[in-house]
């Protein structure tokens, strides 16, 4: 039995899709019975304990499930999937066959689309890539270029220039061995080259 229902309040969104305002049918983590939520095209867009609130929209064959939450002005559509404990909010969009899951957060003006995968403790925001051009599972932590000019290692996001100057100190404070510090130093140099190449090509 679901925790929400479609109300009679409808709207036609910018894509020409009719959406329905949702309403809680029971008290839960998202609010009290009777509280209004966001907008979905059909009940199948929202399953399990997930929630859509504010002016957020979920439509097409997109599905939000698990304990995921979509809110603010976010849009999730096409065949996108958002699940686990993931949050999508702000003016961000998730579309295509993209998946956002785990403890991931997508926000700001970020756009995640195509076959992109955002997961774990990843944070995607503002000028984010649609899919990171560098994703490596190192011997200690996963790392990826999470945003133009930014690198995330584990759950720490910093500008690439900051990683270059601080990675040894950060590594030691996180109990990295000298070998692991050298390993991640090479990854950071690679991220720097990829970012510089992107910026050069962008100005052509």
C-alpha cells in the first residue's frame, strides 16, 4: 500500500505533460497525512518510501524509489532512476537513462543525463559534467572529476589546484601510506591534464 495518492490538482508542464499533485495518505518521515507534495505524471513514477515535494516534477518512465527525495524545482524524467538515499534538488535535472543512487546529491543547476551514473557519496552541482571524464577506483577511495575544475576523492571535493598542493597532507591525515599517497598524486596529475585539455578545447 502506497504512502501517497494523486490529487485532482493538475498542471501541464513545459514539456506538455499533464502532472498530478501528490498528497500523503499517512504520517511518515516526509510529513503528516494530508500534506501536499510535488508533481508526478503517474503513480508508477514514485514507489516504496520515496517522496517528491515543492515544485519538483517526475514524469515519463522515470522512477524514484527507496528513500530517495526530489524537491525544490528539480526535474526527473525520461527513463531516469533515482533511488537509495539519493537527493535531487535545486534547479537540477536527471534525464535519459541516467541513474542517481546511494547517498548521492544532485543540486544547483546540474544536469545529469545520457547513461551517466552518480552514486556513493558523490555530489554533482552547478557546472557539473553530464558524465565524469575521469572515474577511478583507487586502492583506498574512489575518485572522479565531479565538476569542471573540481576533483572528489572519497567524500572530499576540492579544486584540482588545491589537491595538488594539499594531497600529501590530506593523505597523511586520512592514514594513507606513502605508496597510496604517491598513487593518488598520479591520479591528481591526470585529472589536472584532463581538465586543462577540456578547457583548451572549450575555447576553440
